[in-house]
């Protein structure tokens, strides 16, 4: 009995080897065609990884937001604190992998990572397409929007390419690097990682968002219907979230509630557009047209968390407010917090500036920074700066 089982196992191994050898002989007889196919697949994969990694690396804030959606969708909210580091690492790894494929750097090793990545991405996008825990995969950032099913079929198309590239390199050694490969790998790693860190600390090199420089914000707001917004508060005692309409002002005076966020009436996941830009004053009235109206320059100071504004950033904003006064320009402060109830905000010893509430998602779409300034000239966005770059 044992002899028959051993014989069966040996026969199975021989059949597998025979099938592999037949495939190798088939590829050998068509070596030129096979080589062309491998190179085409390698270049297509490289171009996809480079484009995907680049458009997400230049906007690490947007990638971090998408990472948060994934973590919340799959029940890993506790890891949300690391979303920025993971976003920068993920984009850098993807960009580096594409560059290594394109320049043929340690193809045996990178083909393994490419195959594993495409296998994982294909599985995840299938889960997303079927159960929809996130609205879209964000595989190309804000540059190209694909539906969940489009993303899955895109990965299903690329997976055989990654397998073919891996199969063609299976006979080579994995961890043997030439000097050229070491230099290129380190260069690619530095460029890919540095790009993400730079864009996080400053602003995206390329702005794919609706509030880009050159956008006529005033004209867009004038031509749009006033959006209905929902205010989200948290009960301090129970921790339960409670929603109120924008006209229900009593929630702001209730000491048992604390402001959390706001969203558009149509749904939580609506991507802010230029026409949905809305400013609320201390009385929760929409004053967007009033604030943006008129000729001349307006400095819109964008502050995500006024209570966490660093001393250096506050000093930079103070200097900007003083300079605006000398120029005769107007200055307003935009924040999603309940500080709008005060009506004014002061930076350092500069004169106080009027402060308005804006939807938090709209604010981070307007400026990818914790704090900074957006400059409008005659209603047109002419400049955007992180707080680090104001001077």
C-alpha cells in the first residue's frame, strides 16, 4: 500500500515536471515571440505602477484620506493614526517598483513583488466591487476616477502580465545585485520617498482637485445652487453622533454637545466641487457671495485645527495679516470648527480677522495642508501655500 502511494506521488511529480518541461519547450520554440510579449507586459506594468504611484505621491493627503476609508471600511479604525506614513510608503513602493521594472533593475526580485501586489490588489478590488466598503478604490488618486468594477477588471487584465514577467525570470537569482542596480535602486527609493514627503510638507506638485490655481471661485459659487448641509455633533456623555440641519442653531448653544463635522445633504461621500463651496458666519448664515464679492485681493487663511496651530505657523499668518493690511487686501479665516461662533480670530498681535465655517472635506480639498493660505484676485484663485511657505 505504501509503495503504491509513493509511486503515485512520484508519478504526480513527474507529470508536473513533464508539463513544465513541455511549456518550457513551447516557449523555447517561440523564444522571440515570448521575449517580445514579456517586454510588452513589463513596460505596461511599469507604466501603470509609475503613473499610479506618481499621481498618488504628489497628493499624500488625498491618499491618506483614501487609506482612512479602507481602514474604516474593513474595521481597522485603530490604525488610522498611521494613515499618512502608510500612504507615503505605499505610493513610494509603487513608484519604485514601476521604475525598477522599466529600467530592468533586479527583475527577478521585483517581478515577485509585482505578482504579489497584483494578486493582492485584484483580490481587494473584487471585495470592494462586491461589498462596496469604499466608494472607489482611489488607485489613480484624483487624476483618474474609476468605478470599483472598472478597477477590478483593470487589475484582472494586468495580473496575467505580472505572472508572465515573473515566470520569465524564475530561473534567475533573487538577491544578487550589480553596482548599477544598487545605485539605481537607491536613487529610485530616494526619489519616490522624497516626492511624497515633500508634497506632504508643502503642497501637491500637480493639483488634480477642483480648487486649482486659475479657478474662478466667485463665478462658480454664483452659478451654483446653495447646498444643503448637515451639522454633525457628538453627545459628550453618551458619545452618540447627532445630526442637525444648518438652520438649527440651537445645537451650538447646547453645552452637552460638541461639534464634529458637517456634510452635504445628498450623502457623506460626496466629493466637494467648486460650486459646493459655502461659508457660514457666526449665525450659521450662508455668506459665501458676500465674502467673495468685490474686486481686489482676498487672503483666505485655511486652518484645520486652530487649537493645534504651531507657533511658527501662527507667526507666519500674523506676518501675512500685517502685510495684507499694508496692501489694502482683505483677510478671512476658514475653519471647520466651532470657533466660528466667536466671529473673529486673532493671530499673534495682528488685528483680528473675520472667521467663517466651511465643510471640513471642502476645506481639505481647497488646500491640502493643516494650515495655509489661498489667495484670490478678483474672485480667481491665483496662489496656494502651505503655512511653511507663506514667507
